[in-house]
C-alpha cells in the first residue's frame, strides 16, 4: 500500500509492519510531450522501424469503440496470453477457465461503466499486441497486456503499442500511465515515477499465526532452485494428459 492515496495520507500505511519487496511504477504525462518522449527507451528507433514496415504492411492502432471491437481485441489478447502461458509452462485458461470468464464479464462491465480502455496494434489486419486497461480520474491503469512474437517479434509489438498509447493518452489529457506493482525490467524503459509500497501482515489468533507460518514456508520453498526447475514440468504433463483424454471428434475417428 502507498503512503498516500489521492494526495491524502493513507492511514493503513501508518500501521505497516514492513516494506513491500516491489514498488509501483508509472509515467508522468503532465510533462511536455518532448520530455515524455525523451524518457522512453528507443522510442524513435522503434517507431522508425514501424514506419519502414508500413511501406509494405498496413499498421494500425485500434481502440475498441463497440461490442464487436471489444470481442475482437479480447479474443486476440486471451489467445496470445494462453500461448504465452504454454511457452512459459505455467497454468493458463485451459487449466483455469474461470479466469477467461472473468475477463469476458469484466470487459462488458467496465465498458458499461465507461472505465474500459481496450486497445491493440494491428499489422496487416492481424492483431499482434493488445492491452486491457482502465481509466479513472485522468489515470490510465495498464492491467493485462499481450503480444504475438511469432512473425513480427523483432518489431517489439507490445512495446510499440505502449509507445503509441502514451502519446494518444498525453494528447487526451491523461495525467498518469500506471504500469502497476512489480519491478519488471521493461518498466524501467518507460517509467519515471516509482512509488514505494508498505505491507501490513498481522495475525490475531493461533490459527492465523499458523497460516502465516505455512505461507512463509511455501514462499521459501517456491523461491528455491529445485521448485523453479520442477514446477514448469507439472503443467507440461497436465496439458499433455488433458489433450490425450479429450474426446476425439466423430469426423476425426472416421479418418483414422
């Protein structure tokens, strides 16, 4: 939790029991665009490569304006995320379909409230990157991003989309582009604001203390080299078993 919320002291911060290991990172868009642009790593280089690509392939930034647009971008985003889950050997929408349903329902709910900002980058009519975000009180929250690096990976489509996004957000009067909690390396390429966070962890009962002790033990186990090595194999095996046990379509049986 931050020390302040909306310029007001956060009372829960005063009760913090320690510092959060990760911070929140954002880009200040109240500065002149020339200053913002200068703070973006390889901004000019990446956009020049896109300009070169445009000579042979249509390049377009899309922002969903209706249900059809939302459905198209969301479908691409979820497909790209699932592919990434499989590449990195972590559980995806195949193992946890309720997460897919959450994004589908949240998309419509946030669109109805006017907070949704769903965007994408298209190369030759194909969506190569997408970003699921919210805007509230002139603050842009980048929540879920995806990209397809299979064909146009060398153009860094995810980063190009973000660079196009912040320029459009700056023009629209958005004051902050918030990339959220986490110290991922890519955020250093874009962000000029770091917000330190604190954490409060306290148990009120014996059961609570036992739970916290168990959670701390699991945290240490999952940080071990052996766990990091074995964990991805679990999801590889589960996906393989799931595919082997899926019912075969009638047409496929006839061909075999």
